[in-house]
């Protein structure tokens, strides 16, 4: 059977005999992958001309809704995915990381898209920059969807998560994706994509799948396209210098295999919780997914004085690992993904053994439960010990991408940092340490060379997700050997697939482009109190200018009595006069906010359903007894919650004194109904 690709709106088979994909346990052929005959120029055009416009027509919230629906549907089908996942060599727990982890990532981006992004098509980056003295010329950074295709080249070890963790932020950004899974496990990715297409949730052109090689696709890339790659550093280096990538400055995000370290800190002696946690984590990282994780621990750095205890504890832990058919009861670790991968891992172990001795595992004699060790791609957990890591080279440069780790004794904390940094850029590091000062020293020493650092002690261990678990809200990537890129990281991951542009112009122009009212833009007189206007009828710039109120000593003292805030600057003229900021008694800042609400709030039942907070509150100038304040309240931003019957409205609020000086500024956040609501008088 030849796996089909989904391109240009149809499932298509390659013309020629493809590359065989085999069951990792039995060696039986599952399918073949070939993309021969596909028109890759047409594939890119379909993404740009069909998928892109379909996605860009949607707001961030609408795209987030698609992602939520997609995650729900995949969750309903995951047992089917589990069944096929066994053929990749994954145990049930391994498949949970891949399948549930991938679906969970889609849920996270759906949630973040609806909560942290506007119901719009433009994402504003930061505050408005004043560019002129009078304020008539300003600047704003904004993000818009790129108008090309995102080409996703994925690794074999996570055929589901690897696709979905790239796909979710890409679709949320409004960019269509062309997914190219690694051939060895493409059959599982193909099944997931087939179910996605059958669901009809995504608009046409948003997702295409290529099973087999990408042929001449790179030759047709342009400046609007992007490439996101996960795999070997060698392949990433080759793709980076493709003429089209260089000629068109195509953004290239790379996440490559790296030599990740875990450090047992000097304070984590045998008998401490951190020592036991370290041993457990190293053993787990060696054997989960049979060590085929780009984040897996390859170097276990331990104080020289406890090397023997660490090795002994790891030997005991690894002896409990049952290797075999992942479908069989009691099996803790399945085979590698293919015989080719097995050959490669064993070759890398030979290189490592020139500098280290094998202290756990035997490559020639080991038990396999429920399977034929010769037919399956089995490798037992292999632990090495390098007694002179400072003089070693291969230990810091060669990665055996399987159940292999090396123990490295270090002299002191500075030596541990140096040994970890010799990986020349890693995706992840972990530190097992109870001393916060020592942990800080280690983190700051490792940070320039690592994309993510996990610090574990007994306080967080129970809820820690572990050394090798990338999480959707945090970046996944690393410098140097790790590829130099970033994926996920919450909304940061979405913005990777968008174009940031700096726009300059008048405040009114920036308001119109960005969909957020900018100070200096025109103020609108809506003819009625803005709180009586339903969401859809509110316009940016709709403004209320309040009456004036004099602040008195009685106000200050009553507020102090009510709140319990009797800070000297409010209560004692003599003491307040000693304060160079005030020079005399002043009103509470929070009294001003309360008094301002009394000036602008419309009290009757109406479209405003509730106030849920203040943003960007600043007290600019003190207010003294006798000063007179008034408020300007302006509709500054709107974001519809279509499924709830209301929208979020941010009101730019400015309190000024009798001299027209700003004394406080902030944004009032309200929920406003989409329905008109008459007041008690029927208006």
C-alpha cells in the first residue's frame, strides 16, 4: 500500500514504488511512502491562494474556535491512533505523550487564542510610540498574517505531537500549513490528517500533507513562506543554505537534536529527596520513547564524590525496565522506530565507548518480552561512565538517539556548568537541587546555552512535568547545536508565523489600522452615555466627559476610615510636608479611582454587565484638598465574545485636575452586552 498525500484538495498517491515503513516490533511492512509525480508548485499555490485567504478571513477568536473543535474531535478518535501507534514501537505511556500531548497542545492554543488575542485580524505589539512633540505623529508595531505557506518538516519520534505543536500556532496565525512527516512513522501522521480532513472542521487549503519527499518544493518558496524543521542538525544545516531560502530570506525555524544535561547539585547527597528524584528522572528519560526524544538526558552530571552511588542506583533502576513488544503486559520500553535507527544508535555507542565504559546494559545479550529481538529494532537501556569528561570529546559531540546516557563526574559547580555548556547549545537541562542560591548559580550559568531549564526539588517534584516534556505555554528550542529556533511558547509561537510591521502616521490613522483608539485621536460625542450603548453600536472614540468634583479633607478622612489606609501622607499635613514628592497632605490614589467611577458611571441597568478590572493604572500627579477633578472615558478597544452574547470593552480613562493636568490614567475593563437594554425610564 502506498500512503496517500493530501494536496490541492484531494488525496493523491505517488506514481513510483515508495520507501517501505515497517512495524518496529515485528519488521512487517506497513505501507510505502512516495510523493513522486506531485506538482509541488501547485501545492504551494493552493496553500497561498486557497488556504491563506480562507484563514485570513477569520479572526483570531474564530481560528481558536476551529482549533478547539479540532482538538475535541481528535480526542474522540485517540484510541484508533493508539492502536496504530504501537507499530511505531511506542508503549501506551509513550503514545500518551505523543497523542494526548499533541491534542492537549491544540487545546492550549485554542484557549490562548480566545483569551489572550483580540477578536480581530491584527495583533498589536506594545504601546504606541510618540514620535513628535505635539503628538500628531506616532508609531505602532503590529502583526499581520503572512501570505505564504508554512512548510512543516517533522521528525519520526513524535508523529502526532510533532505535527500538532507546529500546526496549532500556525493556523491561529492565519497561515496554511504543508506538513511533511518523517517517513519512518508517516503512516500514523497520515491517519490523523485523514481524520482531520474528514471532520470538515478546517477550511480548504489550511492543511496539506506530503507523504514522501518534498521533491522540488523548496525551489518554489518565496518571501511570504516559512519553513519549520525538526530533525538532525546535519539536515537542518543543508536545508538552511538552499538557494531559495537564501535568495528570498525565507524564515527558517529549526529544532534539532541536542546533548541535554541533567545536573545533580552538590547539596543533593545520597539519602536526600533530590538524589532519589535525579536517579528516577535519568532512568525515565533514558527509557521513555526508548530514549528517542530530542530533549532526552544524554549527560548525567554528578559530583565526583558520589559517582559510585549514582551509578549503582541507576543500575538498579534500569534492571527493572522490561523491554519488548509494546502491546505486551508489563513492557516498559519498546523497540526503536526502525532497524536503521538501531544500527545508527549502536554505531554511536561504539564511538562513545572510546571515552567511556559501559556500566549497565549489554548490546549482545538482553531479554525481549513477547517479540523476536532479531526482527524488531530493540536496544536495551545502556548507561556509560566517562571518568575524565574534561578531556573527552565524543561525549560532548556525539548523540546516540536511543536509550543511552553517560554519567559524568564533576569537580565543583563551575565545572558542572562548563561540562553542560560543552554541548554547544541544548534544548533542555535539568537541575536537582534543594539550595535556591546554588540553583540560581547553576541556572544563570546554563541559561545562555539552553532553551529551557527545569529546577527540581521536593517542593515541586510531585507536580513537575519532567525534564523532557516541552509545554505549550513555554518555548521549545535552543541555541547552537539545538537549532537556534523556538517553537510554542504560547502566543510567541503564533507570532513566529506572522509579519511584524512598524506603522507611522497620525493618531487617527493608527487607530483605524490597529483597531485600538490611540490618545490624540478624535473623540466622538455619541449623543448618549456610552454605558447605554450595546456592544455592536459602540464605536472607537465614543467618549464621556464628566462633571467636576472638588476633593476635600472630609473626603480623605472618610476614605481613610472606610478603607483603613491611614498612611501619613493622607492624614498628617506636617508629616506629608516632609515628603519631597507631595509637600503636603494628598488624597488617596484609590479614592481618586473611586471618585472617578462616581463621576462616569451610569447607574441604571443597561448594556454594561460588569467591570472586571483595571489595566495600566498610573498615578501621575498628587491631588490635594481643594483640587477639582474630572474624568474623560473613551471607548478604546473592543473584542466580541460571540458565543457569550457580550464583548470586552476597554475604556481609556484619564483623570485631570483644574489645570487640565493628568493626575491618573488607566483602562477600565467591562463586559458589554450585544443587546440594547432600556433603562428604568424606558430609554
